[in-house]
C-alpha cells in the first residue's frame, strides 16, 4: 500500500504494509537514527517523534497512521532557534550522560516550548513524564528546559 507523508519536511512515499512500525521505517529505511528503540512497547520515550507537532511514540505507531501528516525527529528541527537554545542549555547544565534518551527529551521539550512558552516546573515534568532517563535523575534536564524556556520566551 502507498502511504504519503512528510518526514523531516521531505515528501515520502512509503510502499509496504500499513501496520509496519514507524520506528523501523524511519531508522532502517530512511537511516534517521536519532530516534532510538528502547523498550519497543511504548514505555520509555526513546523513539519519540513529533506527528503534526504532537509528541508520539514511533514504536507503537503504524506507518498507516501518519498518512498525509508531518513527522519530525531531531534531524528535522535542527535549524530552529528553539533547538539551538535547548542544545546549548542541555550542554551547559550537564544534562547529557549516555545520551540515549536525549533526542526524545529534546523533542518533548521542543513541543512543550512551542505550545507553552513559559512553562511551570510541573508542566515541564509532565511534558517529559513519558521519557525515561536512566542516568541523570532528571534534575539537570528539568533545569536545562527551564533555562531554555526563559530564552525561548524572548524570541
Ligand atoms: S522504544 Fe518506543 S517507547 Fe520505548
Ligand atoms: S542520559 Fe542516559 S538515559 Fe538519559
């Protein structure tokens, strides 16, 4: 079956079973590897993508579900000012250890800052609540997002 959608702002024509996992198409066919496979069961957030701007889990999303939609990974937001600010803030706050969770964290934060320019700490915690990090204890990530939010608000 043919399914058209956008991946990182490029037109894609997927030919295959509509129930195939989006994560496998993104990584194996398209070679977009910021998206990770962790649990594979919708529990860890490592495979996070934005679908029409909303955070979604590519390991439990069938390709058929993104027909005519826009799918973004970190590669697709790299040129945005929000991404630059988040990246710098994560670096400055020492928020990256093994890095496995970070693309998903960045997408969760990016999506939050797009919809809520000056989020409260509870909103930040809620926004990243589906993204598990085994290394950092979350505090440095939350501080990085808080600090980035202050800068993004001035854009
Ligand atoms: S790999 Fe998708 S939520 Fe864990
Ligand atoms: S930095 Fe290692 S899982 Fe988050």
